[in-house]
C-alpha cells in the first residue's frame, strides 16, 4: 500500500497527467475546472488538498476509535458531489465497496462515468434511500451537515442508522463557531453573490453565536445561500451544529465519539458518531 503522501501525489497525477492506475484500476477522472470551482470554490490540486485532509482525519480517527478501515468494509459518501472525497478511499477499499449518493443527478452521472461503476445513486432531499439496511460500515459526509436544516439532519441520521451495521461509524462536518466571525467580517465590503449572502446570514450575529454557545442548532436559509438546483431553501442553507447538540440530539441512535476541530488544518469541525448496538 502506498504511503499517504505517495497516495496524495498519485491522485494529483490523475488530475494533472492521467491516466494513473492503482491496484489494477484506473483512478477516477475529473469534471471540468469550472464544475470543480462552482462546487468547492477551488479546482485541481487545491481542492484535492482540502479533501485529502478530511480523508486523513477519517482514516486516523476511525482507527483511534477502534474501527480501522479494512478491505472487507463498505463506505457511503453522503453528498458525494463529483467524487472529490470518495476517490481517496480507494487506497483502503476496493472500488466495489465504495458508494455515493447526491441530490444532483448531474454529479451522479459524473461519478458513474469517472469511477466506472453503478455504485452512485440519486437521492431525494429527504430519506429513505433505495439502499439496503445494514449495508455499510462507514458513512462520511463532507460539507453536507454544514448546510442541511434541522429536520433534514434528524431525518438523515435516522436513515444512517438504518443503513449502518451495529457499531458502524459516521463522520460528518458542520460549520464551526469561527464561521460566524468570517461571515460578519464580509459586511460592508462590497461583495456580491454568495459572499454578500453570507454577510447577511443573520440580522444579529452575536445572537446567533450566543445560541450556538448555548448548544442550539443554528441554521439560516436566506436568499443566496442555497446551493441552487435541487438544493432548495426548504432544506438547504448554512448550518452550525455545536458539540452539545450533536451529543444529545441523536443520542437515541448514536453516540458522539469525538467532535474534532483543528483550525490550523481544518475548515470544518468533524463529528464522529458510532451507531448504538441496540438501535435500528
């Protein structure tokens, strides 16, 4: 198995100088730089760096929490997009054990074409999915629970419980406390589009921050922060889930094992959950 550094270089080469093969398979291709930038704000090596950090954090913490990835395991990338994150797990898992779902049909078609597998499926904004119960050992979601409404998050956590084996793990990112400050700092700077929408995310940023500090789920779906297309304002916006809420809101089904945020390397806190053995 390649070292993590060598693996990152291999995935980068699959962007800059394809094709690249690993364990007998061709590494997935990429959509246009325009599509990459429209979905992640960056393209090429820069957007892969962010994805790789999340992948590393998942690999390391699954192991620390007593469940290291093994080739026999199956993984679901929730909100897979064009497969930016999922491709990194090809170092640990065979292609047939990696799945992805997304509300955007165009992204799923990109994944099917670039990964050359039918393991990618379109889903509705709210569950259920067509996937079998207890099919997965791991579910990951990068920059998804940082956008979903409270109702959507609760519904998807129930679906994750159905999809996971007992003891299965979930790794999800959310907006962190520092994002309040970033959004507020955009006010009066003459921004347009998404950045302008972020600057007006809340009438009172101090109140929103206080509610977060008190353990409340904080969400805004103001004009301009929805994702467009299928990502409509009735379930999609900007979402801040504090550790206290994550620990208690889903406790019927999951135990929050870790709430990880290192601002020196991460832009989003990561919530690591373990499915309780007595949950559905």
